[in-house]
C-alpha cells in the first residue's frame, strides 16, 4: 500500500501542533507590535515597559543615530544594490569594519547582512569531511545549524562543562584533521558565561580552532563593553574567530566576523553568505557605526546596564525566583515549572504593562521554560522593582494551571 502523501498545509499544521500551538489557544504573547502597544498605553496613562528587546545600552532611539541614518539615506540611498564582491561596495563599509576591528582588538572584520547567517555560513564553509566541530549543547540555533550544514562531524559537550569538552577531545581529537570548538560568550538563554582562559588553554593543548559568539556580550561585558576578552583579560588574538551581531548593542541589523587578517581576507573572497549576499545597507552601516561611537563615548551606559542587571538578579533572588546560572549581565531568565505557567506569567505581566514573552518548546530544554529578561541601561529602578514584585506576588499565590485546549501528539 502506497504511503499517504499529505499536503504541505496538513504537514505544517501537524508540526505547528507539535511545536506547542496549544499554548497559544487562549493568549498569544508573540508578535506584539510594541510601538503601537506603547503608544496606546501612553494615551491611556498606563505603563508599558519592554524587557524583550536587546537594546542593551539604550541607543536605538538616539538622535545621532537617527541623523546618521537619514544622512546616509540622502547621500547613498537605501541599499548596497549588490554583493560587495561583484558589485562593488560603499565607502562606508570598509571604514566601519576598520573601526569595529579596532574596538574589538582584532586585525580585521567582515560584516554580513544577518547575524544568524554569519554563524551558519562560516561554520559550514570552514569545516569539511575530515574535520570535527565540538559545540556546547546549549549553543544558539545558528551555531547548531552551521554545524549541521557542514560536512564535518559534530560532537556536543555538556553546557559550560569544560571537563566534558576536555574528555571528548582526549578521546576523539586524533581522529580528525581540523577541529573547531564553538561557544557563546554570554549565553542568550541562560545569561551565563564560558570560562574563556581555560577554554584557550584547552584549544591550544589539543590544537583546535576556537569560535566565540559574542552576540550578547559586546557592550555588556568588560569595562568598556568590548566583550568577553576584556571581561576575562584574554588577548583577542588568542581567539581564531569572534562572531557578533549589529542588532543588539549596535541597535541596527547584521552580523560580523573578527579575526586575523589572513583569515578574514580568505573569507572575504570565498564565504558564501558574504559573496552571494548583498552588502549592508548604507543606512544600517551608518546606524551601527554611530552606535559604536556612542558606546565608546558614553561609557556611563555600560555602568548603568551593569547596575540594572545586578539589581534585577539581586531582587529576583530575594523573591525566591529561579534565575538559573545567570551572572547578572544583560540577560537574566526566570524559570518556571511548566509552559502553561510560563505563558500565564507572561500574560499577567502584560496586563500590568510589562512585555516579557515566554520561551518554551523552542530554544530551551522542554523542562526549563522561562521568561527571558533583557536588561537595558534605559530601564528605571522602578521598572525592575515593579516587574519583580508582580512575579513575587504571583509566585506566593496558588496557581491552578488549565490543561491546553489541544493535546500535542
């Protein structure tokens, strides 16, 4: 008997159900138009505070960034109009990459149109059939997707467990030609950091390459916001590739690679995600470049962010809330017992003017659903105390969770 062929719509419906659609039957906390929600709240004299956006240093609406973006639009237009390799680049591309390289302390930087794409295309391009990738089990999906797309063999080590990584390398390193270790600096779901000095020692001892994704640590870690290297006192030259994004501290869009000049020169001419993608929009380049200037000038923003994150973590602990392994820098999760309670808590906060979408089913272990808080230099102490107080009072009350309307099968 021939296998039944379902339509794509039937297949999508099933997959959506398995992904947790039932949690959204009564309340959907996603895709909220935050600009409209904020304006509506203000018009009615209500509060609206977002802990869901990673504008860590609060520069997204800065007048200088707006002015630079408008200036680039007027002088250079909206788009880059082609791949920089085949269509030529704008003068601002190279200037920005040199500024960013100087800030990070690396020899050279290459920018791409997507932070997610940066990991996927780089890892899959670098690693081949006789190679291996060793990656943290809680790595961002872009790192995992890059490893899956590579023809190399992948090995996962337990989250932030460098003893486990070392044991795997001791057992398997000799079987491969090249080995890449891929980690995040500040983990985007847990808010903890990797032990970089020890990781450097391991990668040198086992003759590996090291890729560190600094997406959430630039502008957050280190006295001047230069990331995990500054935070831990490690020379950036000891890392083979630093990956980052322009969509967080730099308040725009895109990704970048930083490393030694020979590596970046090779990738500039061969990396599929760069060669076959359009260059950064001049508007985006201007915004990110101006944000970089502000980060270096307004160092008080880094101190304010650090104080806000530490206050959030301290108050959460005092309230008996579970923040997992978070260190109190930029990202702090609050964990719940199940997905239904997580959604209910998110709904409760939204009803009181705090936007914090739940994280469950996708991106985190299914037994660790959470509300993920992105702290910013622009958050006020009353915002932080207010949201923690709401969660603390809710936790103190008995909660009866209803069953989802449709069982996931």
